[in-house]
C-alpha cells in the first residue's frame, strides 16, 4: 500500500508537522482532565470508604495543607474543563461553531473560564477567600 502513495506529504502527520493551535491544546487537555478526574474520583471513593470505616480522613493533615489545596484546584479545574468540553461537543453536534476561528476562540474561553472557576471554588473551599 505504501508503494502506491505518490503524495509528497506524509501518510500520518506528526506533531513536528502540525502547528499548535488552541483547539489542539483543548483536545489534549480534555484527555488529560479525564485521567485526572478518574484518579481523583478513585481517591475520593477510597477516602470516603476509609472515613466510614475509621471515622477520620486518611492523611488529614495533607488534605488540609497548601499541597492539598493545589490538588483540589487541579481536580476542580479538570472537572470544570471536562464539563465545558462536553458542552462544546454538544454544540458541535448541532452543527455550530465548527469554523476554526470560532473553535479556537471557544477553546481559549474554556481554558480561562475553567481556571477562574477552579480558583474561586478552591479559595472558597479552603477558606482563603
């Protein structure tokens, strides 16, 4: 099959060929956020189970430390970004915002909105606000 390929472009472009753009970034972030959410939910589930069995949270000092606040921020960002990405997919399913410029702008909006909302929720949850 490769012997029949007469196009000068490669059959499968690599990241070195593609220019980075916001939609590509949001697609990669969406996958990373899915992994973060799965790991976070497993940890929350184990924590709730241990809380029910022992009557106290495991690693309580770590959870309520600055490192715990960073972990909460990352988890909340991932959760919010995933929700916004699903909203974007619903919009695409209606055949809207498929134009690259609108798609890139919406990608920037998703990232910034997720960062702001995650920061606000983390500040409220940690009592820093």
